[in-house]
C-alpha cells in the first residue's frame, strides 16, 4: 500500500515539474538563409543546412552558428565593375600646391 502511495505522489510531482517547464526557444536555423525546413502536421520540423552547397540534416537545436546569415535582413547587391575615382581632399590638394 505504501509503495502505491509513493508512486502516486511521484507521478503527481513529475507531472507538476513537466507542466512548469519553460518552452524551448526555436533553433537559430529558423531565421537562417542557408536553412531548408520541412514542417510536419504535428508541429515537428526537419531542418537541413545548405551552407557550402551540400545538404546536411541537422539533428540538434542550434543555439550558435558561425555561418549564420539572417534571412530577414535585406541583402546588399554586390558591386560589379570598377570603383569610382576618389575625389581629392581639399586639404591635400592645397598642401600639394604649395
């Protein structure tokens, strides 16, 4: 009888601890340009990293990544061609003259 009471108390304690847990934060990959995500109907997701041209499945929740690139920030287009000629600084031009 005491063993049954012990297990009932332990189950109640475990349920209370489980309910009071903080929700997990979403992994860093959800905001990365290189992430390929698949969402299931039950809320699970499968994340793959496409950095470097290959597709690698991610089995852990990533908190820090050295190759992270935010997908919500607009990208600057790369400059193609020659750089514009620098304009002379007035102080340097006067110093060169005299």
